[in-house]
């Protein structure tokens, strides 16, 4: 039930309004002066406040600013028996939703309160969404307990408070965009735009147009002016992923933005000025790219004022189980699957895999496992073939040569099971063995 506070020193008015609004579904609380009203606003955070202008211990118009500070999501409607334009104007300036004269009929006050409620509920939802975004992209959302990731987070937190360029390095899938988002959310530009662009996803001409914009008629198909991503990110942050893929000619334009805050749109003669924080990321060795004349040395030194290396999963193997369990929780909800257990062999196989795609690859594998899993436990047969082969090779290497044939048979059965998505009848048919024999071997080999 939505709370509504009435601040009025006239008992009869309060009781009348209270009965009326309770019938409309509001939970009504009351106060008779400024001091009590402010205290109730702080303690109860009502969505709507009806406040008299003339109160025993002060002026309701002056009280608005204090209420807004104590309960910023509240919408305030001023009530007065002696309406005048200056009071009304000042009330709106101080943050009131509206100003109404006592005695106006209920057909006017109820729609006004409902309009104020709609705005208050929208503001409340926006606040919740902002909090959710902040939690999702904050440093606290970054998983891992390894020393390497803790060091990276510590460095990122320190640089977040500044506006200097940041260069994030590391293999594909190590979470560079997550770090960029966290740096942005934790910085002074958190309430401004965060714009991400993958420099490897566009041709040179298209990337130039996307990043810097163009004027109408500057090339075939340019029928109207287009804002570039740097303009979209003005006063916020732009994240340049795969910066090592950027064409050499565009690197000069990027350098100019860093040095002067200006750039020329395609087909323009006057520069556009922006104030943007730049976070770049790469999985390439930019020092080597410089030696091979693929990357500008001056741009590298401007971008890499502060470098943060993000460790690969192979550098933080103890974090694999943390990620796996988090992804299982996420996809259990998304796929409406209940997973009660993870077999030891399944987790060992995850830890033993190379993970060249790092966190992104692990996430995909977990999602696939939950899709193919036939019961409430994740086991080896739920893993993709390449990871299953790694595990089987490990088992083979660690068994006596007397059991080598059995290990090969186990691996072959596992591959066929994988191929048939666990269909035992089809697996037995392809192996040309009886279904009973297949079940016996599955039990024997722990498949």
C-alpha cells in the first residue's frame, strides 16, 4: 500500500482528507506541524505528501527543500486556504509537484494525487534500476579470490577516481569490458553515458563514421548528419575494445582527441569538441605491434598512462569453481533447471581445461551443460567433447598400461554418448552392442 503524509494544523481537514484517501487505497499518516512532518517524512518515506502552507512552527513552502533532502523520492502537493501566485511559484521552484487551494473539489485533488503518485513510482523504479546497474557493474560484482584478480581490482579502484586514460590488457574473455564498466560506475562520470565500441567489428571507413560521425553529403549514402560515438559519450566514458585492431590512419584522429579534446567529422571543416574519458583494451602485444609499424608509439604512451593486466583463468585456476557455481546459479534460473550437485569429475575437468576463451568460454560451457543435463547433477557426459577428451586423456595417462585398452574403450563410448546427446539406444546402435552391455559399461567406466 502506498504511503501518503498529510501535514496540516487543522484537525478537521486532516481527518476529512485521511478518510477520503484511505478509500482511494492509500496508507495515510498525519502531522500537525513542520517539525513532526519532517520527522515523519524521514522515518516513513511517503511517496506523496500533502502539506499546508501556513503551519504553527513555520512555512510549508520553506519546508519543501528540507523534505526533499530527507525523502527525495516524495512528491509534494502544497495546500493553502489563501492561494497567491508568489507562493505557488516559489513552491514549484523548491521542488513541489503542484500547488492547490483548499476547497477545490475532490474531482480535482484525486487526479492530482494520482499524477503525483505515478511520477513518484516512476522515480522509485528508476532509483532501483540505477542501484541494480551499479551493483551489476561495480567492483563488488567481479568474482574471484586469487591474488592476481585482487591486485587488478585494487589498481582499477585507484584509477577510477581519476580521469586519466586506462589500458586494459589480457587474453580474450578475461572480463575487460566488465572492468571498464566498473571503473566508469565508480568514477565521477557514473551518471553519464558509457559507450562501448569494438574496433575490430567495422571496416576502416565505417569505424571512422561510427566513432566520429559525418556530415550529410560527405559520401554516398550520407543523407543526413550523424553523431559519432565520441559525441554520444560526451562527459561520459568511451570504451575502445580491441584497440590493437584500429587502422593506422584512425589512430592519428584518436591521438588528437586525447591531446586536444577535438576531432573532425567526415565532411566537416570545423572541429567538434568533446570531454570524454577513454578506456581502451587489447589482447595484443602493442609493443610488438609498434615494432612492426602497426600501432603508433605516441598513441600507445597516451593510452597506457595507467595499465591494468587482467589474468587469464589459467593464472587463477582456484577461481574456476567460483565462476562455475555462479554461472550454474544464473542459468538454473534462466533455464528453469534445478541442479543439486556437481560431480567431482565434472569440476576437475573444468579445472584441467586450458580455457583459451577464458571466462566467456567457461560461461558458454556451463550454459550448455545445463541444457543437456538429464537429471539434477552435472557429470562428465554433460561437458563438450573437447573438454571430455582432455579429461579422458588425463585418465589414460594416469592409468597403468594394462588398462590402456579399457581407457580407449571408455573414451570412445563417451564420444559416442556426446554425439548422441546421451541417447543410450542410439549410442548402442552406433557402437553395435546391446543396450544392456552399454549400461554395464557406462556403470563400469563411471560415465
